[in-house]
């Protein structure tokens, strides 16, 4: 499972790349708005940092297919042809996905709350489909199960689309999907930190140091 950072702040993205084995960056309009700057300025800095081959996902704003397609081409022009264009899976979105995928544009179908949306987006040619795990949970359904179902639908129907699960609020949701072998998860920095923040680990490391220093002296290491 690829691990992608769902964020737009460059300093935080750099920190994530320094500490964790991450595979790319996703953004959405709300995440970009938090930076309070021209979105292309922000995105170009991210593109430069992750290099032209790094995986970057950028969402369109328009609600009609014609303008979604225009935005898709503008985003590619500004950020490179390998940028994944995130398109919400509405009826208009599906029309745009079909046309853009046919033209060879990499599509991440987003705002997915149901298995049927994902099935249609996959058949329309999207490279990724992004179910919103935690938002689905908040509607009283089971986001992890929806993401697993989508994975199964693609495998059983020979649809060449990967699940890019999104909207996580805890590490358990991420772990469940890693165990299932879905294609990718896009996760905010605080939840990525949560994947490794364990008091027991800190306690174990501190005990090793105390034992070692007890014999070799304070601040001594293996250097
Ligand atoms: C990804 O495609 C979504 O934009 C994002 O993960 C939504 O996350 P949120 O529910 O935490 O806003």
C-alpha cells in the first residue's frame, strides 16, 4: 500500500518526507485554502520538492464536465502531465473522467461515498478511486468496509483502478486497509504521526538507555 500525505504545507510535507516512507502528496481545495496563498504558487513549490516524477494529486473546482476538463488541462500545464487530476464522482464528474481518461490524463476519482460510485469511476478509466473512510463512518456506515468492497469489485471485474483510501481519523483505519492490500492511502500528517506514536515504545527505548548509562556513564552511546 502506498502511503501518501494529504496536506499542502510545504514545511510539513518536507518533515513527512524526512521521517516517513511516503510516496506522494494529495491536496483538495479545503487543504489548499488553509495556505491562504495563490494555489498554483503552493502547488508548484510542492511539485519542485517532490520532483517531476513524484505523485501529486490536485482537485478541480468546477461542477460541470466542460469546465472540469478545462481545469484539468490547466493543472497539467502548470504542474506537469503526470499530475493526477482529482474529479468528484458526480454525474458530470463521470462524464469528465471518461473524456479525460480516454485522452490519457491520470484521474483520481474523489468524493466517493459508495461502492457504485467507485465501480462507475473505475469503468470510466480513473487510475485511482478515493473513498472517504472517516466521512463514511460519520454517516453511520463503515468506511473501511466500503474501501475493501471497492478493492474487491475492481479485482473481480478486472478493472485496472487502485483504491486510494482517504479521510482517515485514526491509525486503526489505515492499518485495516494495509492488511487488506489496497493500493494506497492518503493520510494527514497528524494521523501518520499516530501510526508510530506509542508510549510503550518510548518507555522501552528509555529503559535501554538507562541500563546502558548505568554502566557506561551519562550520555554515553556506542560512538
Ligand atoms: C482526499 O481525497 C480527501 O480530499 C481528503 O482525504 C478528505 O479528508 P477529510 O475528510 O479529513 O477532510
